[in-house]
């Protein structure tokens, strides 16, 4: 996922830098637990998530699932598909293949297909692999998480930003403290940037209950009678 817009807004309001990096699934929550990150972004299923008791977690938005296939696969001819269209296909698990990059290598060979969140498929895009939105399949959600025992106005400010609060919101610490007073207390030397820490999850991480978010989808072409016009691929490679 790409938190660049939130980081920019935070830096504008706090007049300080913010350090961000991508972290793998196995390490993302560890970085919170050992204190090497102030907050993290995790990818969770839309249903069935159990939040760790010592963490706060707020779902932000839903990700569109896509099916990744070789560029000459029949799904390449369609704008989107439903899960039933993929009956008879070998649907693989990226984790069992050693990760997304290796999984797409297998997809390119023609051995099977992968269903991935759209941002993940874009991150690992290849010329020999295409992706199409797939419906009727469990999706994923991006959530922001931080420790419950963390008491830091910088974290509170960032959480408010990702939740959509404006710079003038009375709930933001920067407004409650006043810009000059808060900046002096937090930065000490006005000419020296003191970066904070955040982590952006790169692959699927965590399991927990998250409220369904909504994300815009591409509108299908309309056919006769105003109904979406979509051909379906065959039940295999044919």
C-alpha cells in the first residue's frame, strides 16, 4: 500500500519528517511489539479478524481482489470475472509458493492462477502476467494498528489524518496544543528534523475482524437494457 499522501500531510502539520519502510508479513507486528515502529499498516481479511488484545486497529479501506494469469490466458479478453468463471482452473496460494514474486513466476509459466489484492498485483507487475478484477471472492482490507499503551501526540495526529480529519479539526493534537507551542515541545531545535517511525505492510499480515470498507470499482460497460455487458471466459485454458 502507499501511505505517501498521509505522510505528506503529517509532515506539513508537524513540520517534522516521518520515516516509512516496507516490511514483510512475518515481521510487521513484531516491529510494533519491540517498539521499533510507532504504528503499522496491515492487510487483514474482511471477515474473521481477531485483533491482538494489546493493539488498536482501525480498518481504512477495502482492496479489490484480482486474478493474475498468463498474458495469453482467456481471462485477458475480459474486463472482469466472477469466481465461477475460474472453475476448473488451478488456483494457487502465494504463501505456499514462497511469496507473491515467486507465485507470479509460476503463473507466468502457465501452471496456475493467483488471486491477490490489486495493490499487491500492481507492486509485482510483470509483462508476461495480466490481472483482472474478480468478484464473489473474499477481499482484504488495509488497517492501521498501534499499541494500546502508546501515548504520543504524534501518533494521535497521524491516526486523525488517516481517518480524514482536517488540519482545523478540534480533535487533532496540533490544534488542541496550538502550532507554535506544540512544535517547540516536540522538536526542541526548530532547525533539526526528528523523524518518527511508521511501517507499511507489503503482503498479507494479521488476521482479524474489520468492518467492511468501501472502495470504488471500475464501472462495467452497459449493454442492452442498462445491464452490464460482460462475456465470460471458458472453464479452462481451452
